[in-house]
C-alpha cells in the first residue's frame, strides 16, 4: 500500500528549509558586518555613537536570525516526526 503524504507535510519541510537558509544568510551577513566594525582605541566621551548603534543593530539582527533558525529547525523536526508516525501507523 503506497503511503499518501499530505501536500502540507512537504510544504512544511520546504518552508522550514527555506527559513533555515534565509536565517543562515542573515547570520552570515550580521557576523560579517560585526567583524567589519572598527575597534575603538579608547573609550572617550566623544565616542562614535553611529558605530555603537551599528554594532547594536547587527547584534540584534544576529540574535533575531538565530531565533528564526531555531524556529525553522523545529518546523523541520516536527514535520519529520509526523512523517515517521505516519509510516509507523501504516506499516
């Protein structure tokens, strides 16, 4: 008896993988942007607020992309578990 998988199952896996790829690209971009930030020689009162703001923005983006990656990995994991249950129930 052939196993009939719901189209939404395939769609969930595809969506999760696409989300993981997008999050990975975002993490790589944020990491590269952080690595390109200039190091300040001393902590002066003048400072460079735009550099600090850029660094903050990149760290927040990095954290956000990490959360996206974790969420999409969970989508793929749940879809995989559901396929496993379907196979076990039909066997």
